[in-house]
């Protein structure tokens, strides 16, 4: 679970730093790839499935989100929210 939290924090950094959707997209895809084996575990499946679905929506709307400062800020806040949620749920 630590890897997922680190990936989320890395994603937040990529969103802040990069104006290139391709870089942020790659960070999201890497995170989703790291989620895949954990989603099969019953104790983590529901929460991580929800996170994976949200990441999929972000990928579809990424260019629109990154165009606006408010979209970037919201995405960064939401990645931090997910990191904190996972820390609380799995006592990291």
C-alpha cells in the first residue's frame, strides 16, 4: 500500500510541475498498473476499485482538467485526499 500512496504523491507533484498532459497521463497509468494486483485482495478491493475508476475518469478528462488552474488544484487536493484516505484505512 505504501507504493500506491507514494504513487499518489508523485502524481500530485507531476500535476503541479508539468503542463504536459502526457507526463501526468503516464503517472496515472503507472498508478493504475500498481493498483491492479492489490484490487484482487478482498480487504483492499472495494476502496482501490473506486480509486481506479476515478483515475480512469481523470485520464479521459485530463486535458480539460489541466487547462484550468482550478482543475489542477482540485486534482492535486484530491490525490492528497486519496493518499490520506489510504493511510487511514490501512494504517501506513
